[in-house]
């Protein structure tokens, strides 16, 4: 898939900052895909995606992208257990991340994501926009949209997510891309993917 020729300088800078070697990726072919994020989460993509290779996000985190994760990415958080954060903590002693708790309800999921991003992703501006009921496979869920800016590149990004609790664990899938061009370019591919999610 070819990137547009005229990117803003901030988007181009973000792409350079978060580039990953092609050798670290693998192809996700159309069709059934099981055990996403080393969990019971599954999906059936209609088209090809690139799965990023092993990273330090956490054992139950998996990232798919079309053009590189600085330009568009779907992140799967599969079966995050009570007492665990969404992401692997870089410095648990000095900057602990918020944890999934047994008393959480679905409307707490957007706040958990925001707190996690502010703590670990250098996000200095973030707003949760729309929140509404949804279905995550056969499970009742929450769908929400958000915007954020990271202090390291100042690119405004938009996000859309769906989350639920099942069997005492948190399942969350997010789609994020720069607000300029890239979000609209692939958001329908993400939404199609969401319709196939199952736990």
C-alpha cells in the first residue's frame, strides 16, 4: 500500500520516530485468525494486515497495521487479568500503570486507556469523545472515540475502540491514526474487523 506523496512534516516525523524493521513483521492473511494476543480472542480480517513482530508492550498485546504503526494501527489487548496493567510497565516503582480491577465496569475502560497513555506513552493531551453501547462478539461492550497528542512528536491522532469484560478478563481493541488523512483512510477496515471479533 503506497503512502500519499505529500505528508505533513509532523506526520513524516512520527513515521520516522516509530519505524520498525520490515523483517520484524509478518503477514496476516484474510480469513479466520485465532489466538490473537495470546488469548481466546479471534477475528476474520477481510484483507491483508501486517502484524508487528515481538515488542515490549506486553504478552497479551498484538498490533496490526497497514502502513506502519505511526500511520495506522489496530491494537488488541487480549484477556488482561485483574491486577494487571494494559501494557508492560517500564518503571513499576516510579511510574506505575493503572491496573484492571475486579470492580471495574465497562464505562471505566476509556479512563483506563487514557490513564495508561498519559503514564506510558508521553501523551499530554487526550480527550474521550463519544461513548456508546456496542457488541463485542456475543458480549455487551462499550465503543468510544478519542483524540490525543504525544509530546514527543505533537501529531494529533484520532482513535476508536471497543472493549468488554469476559470470564473476568478485559478485552479491548483500538484503532489509531493521525487525524490528517490516515484515520479516515483505514477506519472502515477496522470497523469491518470489529464485526468479526469473538472471544
